[in-house]
C-alpha cells in the first residue's frame, strides 16, 4: 500500500511517498483533517507559513494518537523572507506555533516574494541568507531535512554553488499537463527529491477528456490516475483535501500506468486553471515548457 512506502532523501531521512497537502484548509478545520488522515494511514503532512494553518496542523499532530517520530511534517518559510535574521525568527515561530520540537522538512516557499514571482530579480543573495538560516536550523536539530519550493535550475544552482548543504527537496507544480521534464531530470541527477503539489491540477484535471478516458480505462478515479502519474515520475504527490472519503480514495493507487499511457499523459499541454490563474503558482509564468 502506498501509505506504507517511502523514499530516502540524500541525507538518509525517509519520507512517505504520499502526503496530505493542507493549502486552503482553514486553521480551525485542519486538525480534524489531520486526525482523519492519520486514521486512514497517512503519515506525511504538508503546510506552510503562508497557509495560515500551522497551528491547526500542529494540534492535529499532537492529538492524532500517533508517536511524533512516526509522522513526517513539512512547513515552508514565507516567500517574502529573504534575510538570515528574519528567516531564523520565522523558523522558531513555526515550531512554537505548531508546538513541535522539530520539523521533518522545511522549505523556502519561493525563490522570489509572491509579488515578484518569476520576475527579473532572482533574489540570489536573499535566498542564500534564508538558506543559511535553514542550514543552521538543520545543524541544530530543529529540522531533519531542508529544501525549497518552486525553485528553477538556476535558483538551485545558486544554493548548490554557494551554500554548504545541498537542497534535499524541491516542491514543484507537477501534474499531467504541466510536467517540467528538464527540471525533474536535473533534480534527479543532483539527488534532489521532487514533491508534486497540486497533482490533480487544482481540480482542473476533471475537465480534461484524455485524463477522463485513461481513468476509465484503468477503472480508477481521475485523482487516482493523476496521483499514480506523479508517483511513476518518481515524485511525492501532495493532494490536498479535508474530505476523509477523498483521502482514502487518493491512497488507492496500487495499479501501474503503462509506458504508452504515461507517454500520452506526458504529452498533455498546460491545463487552463481558470480563476485560479490569479495565484502566482498557477500563472503562465509557472507553466512547464513542454
């Protein structure tokens, strides 16, 4: 069962292959969602300072009845924090807010502040300052692994060439219709594990006829097909939901998409995110170049 399977990060830390994303789950609701997910078998939970629900995720971790060491908890440093002192404070604030002694993984949420996302300024110096804070938190045992999110190859190279610790994870927008092949290949060669956020294309996969037809062929749901696609790419899918029925269904991915059908899904072009295109991560600037 996929909920029992793990990858191993470059530093030897094991990370469950499937996680629960918590974006858009309100702080007052997310503790229950975490508890429901734990009962189903989830052990991997992803939040961020920007989500505004770290406190609730921490409450869910504390009340779920599972030993802390058996859970994998991720948060992300706010994209706007590009200085060492601010990043150091923010890391401690996350731990305090969540009521945790350590995080399993902490990421820089974006190489640029959201208002400058994919702009001309790469914020290389600021990212190195934030990265230095994560490196020190890692050395201090406050986080078991460190990484980034939404970083392109040039952003990663900045940390690799000028930092002291290699990024262990890059969390990216990856789904059928938005598969950044060159970046995935680069990360694999650098032993950087890719996590796939919005593997169901923020719900837009339901509107794609090719995905619908292939899901019917395998007698699975559209989310199941999309999550399986992300897994067969070698990534960690992070589908987000507060619905226990959807959580359970999302974990039923013990089937294999054929090589030919994987090729079909890989050839899909960018899906239209509709009103959600106003979010930087779903904007044209973040579309994979297929």
